[in-house]
C-alpha cells in the first residue's frame, strides 16, 4: 500500500505526522505490511520528523496565491501551474492508493493531480472557516474530517466526520489527567507565538515584562529569527530585576515539555489550541488580524465560546488590558477551574489520528 500526505506549514505538517504515527501502529495491530508513505510538498519542513516516521519527501513547486495584487501572486501562479504538471507525472508514476491532505497552497498541485488521475482523497480541515484548497477538494474527496463543528456547513454532510484535531502522541496527556492549580508559589505562563514566533506578542510582553515577572514565571517562545534581539532587550529591561532568572526565552520551545508544568498559555489561534485544551490549560488567545489571516479570529472566538479561552485582539493589545486579561485567568480560581474543566470537551482529539488512520487504511486497501 502507498499513501501520499500533503500540506503546507507547521500547522498542517505536524497533524500529518500525528496521523502517520497512528497508521504505523494500526497496520502493526492489523498485521498488515507497513505502507510506503510519501510527503509531497514544496518544503520538507522538518526533515528529522520525516526520517523518524519513515516518510519519503517528494518536492513539488507551489506558490501562494494572494487575494490582493502582488508580484508574489504572479510568481506563485506560475509555480503552482508547474507544480500541477510535475504532480501529475509523479503521482502517476507512483500511483498511490490514497492521498491525505491537510490543505494549504502546497497541497493544491497534488490534489489537482489526484482529481485528474482519480486517486482517492481524504482531507482534514483544522479551522472554523475552510481554506480555499480544502474547500475545493471537499467537492471530490471521499471523506472530510473536521476539527470544528462550525466548518460542517461548507461540505457535503454525507462526507463529514467531526474527528477533532490530530495530535502527536507525545503531546497527548494521560487518559486520567486532571489539572491542579495553585500548588506552586508562583504561576507559570507559557507564551507561544506560532512556529516563527510573533513580533507583536513579543513586543507586548516586553512592555509588561518587569510587572509580569513580579507575579509569574514565564516561558517564552520568541521565534528563531527574533532570539538575538529579544535577548538583548530583555536583558536590558531586567538588568536589576529580582526575578530576572524566572524569565526563560528561546527561539523554539518543545511545548510537550511544558504543558504539564505551566498554568496558562498566551497563544495565537492555531491548531495548538487543541493540545492546550486537552491539557486543560486556560488560554489567552491573541489572533492574527483578519487582514493577514481570515481564520484565526473565528478560531479564537470558537474556543472562547467553549469556555477554554479568553480573546484579546491585536488592536486592543495595550499594557493595562493585557495585564487585566492575565489576571482574569490566574487570580480568579473559580474562573480558572471552569476554563480548565472546559478542556474536557476536546477529548475527541485524543483519538482523531486513529480515526483518520483507520479510514485511510480502509480506503487504501480497497483501492489497492
């Protein structure tokens, strides 16, 4: 059996890896020969993860197509056209039994080839509002898996399964996990601004850092490109601060190490929110503005409506408001407990990867 996975960016890539982990386990349990798995995309994203999961990378050119006029849209259009022709050739020569797509611009050429060559397709959408690629692919995909119920209306109902978010095994808490708050002398905040960090969030934290450190310990992912600048500025700001050693900052942080050790997160509105919800971690969500990302704001408010998050929009990111929002979570134990318990609504994500993996195996075996 041959399986192709495809998607663009870390928010798509790591859920793909989560599903592959479960495919490997599922075929072992079912006593099926391990499938050959290929990742088709414009970029390998994480070569170590591909190697560890025994996934072969196949590079396919692709470009982002913006809705506004720009030179990137012009060049991206031609990259995508070239990628479609290359995908048809490579998909035909490989002829996989099933393709699993997470969306994003780099998955379009592969899905286009699958449509032309009648290869079975399964897609997963992580957002409340589908991206253009997954919305289009939903018209011919055999199955559509969703993280949010809000996205059901965009797809044929007979194809849809509300699976939750695929999460890698090491990021899933034990089945009997219960968060306990208040055991430590000082609460700990984990700040994640996405895989590349967030200059907006970094700058906001720096403005309140001395005040915030008086009451909390902080673990801050600043983004690999921002480390030098953030180190210089934070060291200057905290030069004589009595709690300067309670601020830990790095370019990239493995959140799996910290989810059980921190008390709340400040985050963007990406798919990592499902991991935080499973760990019963209250969130302060600062979505990227709609001019840049059309889905983060609706994702953030979807989480807020479920009780696990508070939302602070970028245009309201003042010092006093930021400190007040943090206090609303950490200083009100009754409110904290409600937010933490609300995370139990997301238990479906614990098994999302298995549900999708079993369906991919079923379709792949029937096709082969």
